[in-house]
């Protein structure tokens, strides 16, 4: 699967767990990756052809051609773009058949229940409670 850069990674800045992980990636990323906070007041999900709920449900990444990747596939594209030998190898490992299934299952559970984690700042994370449409 061919990726064109820059890769936009859409993350939930209102989630403490998500923000910490993205801060790590941001510290090692280069110009091929652009981070977009979906919790920012000026974020408009509709301008990307998605709803706010879709972006909240799981990590999204979009390449320069407009191709979206979600969940584990978004992480794999992010890892492949990081200038480190470790992360591209991790992407390849997570792409292996049995590992990929386990990763998708684990991430789906995490994404669904991340608001229950102490570090998620449950007061600000909109997952698990109604939110007004953006």
C-alpha cells in the first residue's frame, strides 16, 4: 500500500492517554507527519468528509491523496513514517496475520473504553457520554 506524504494524524487532544502518546510521536516525527487535534475548537470533521463521532471512535490518519486509515492501520502508517528503525519494524510485526487480529481486537477495546482509564481525564474525554455535534 503506497502512502503519499504528508500524513495527517488525527488525535483526541482531550484524552490524556491519547495526548501523551501523540506527544511522544511528535517528539521524534519529521515533516512527513502532521498532527491534527480533533478536540480543538476550530476542528471541522465535515471538511474531511467524516463526523466528529467517527473521529472520536478511533485514531485516523490521512495521506496526501486523501486516503484514510483507521485504528491499527492508522498506527501502522504513523509508525512507518517515523524516522526510527524500531517503529517501521513494529508496523511490520503488527501486520502479521495473528498479531494483526490481536492488535485490532485490543485496540477496539481500548478505543471503546479509554475514557475509563485514570489518565484519560474522564472529565474532558467525550467518549462514553453525549456530545453536541460539531
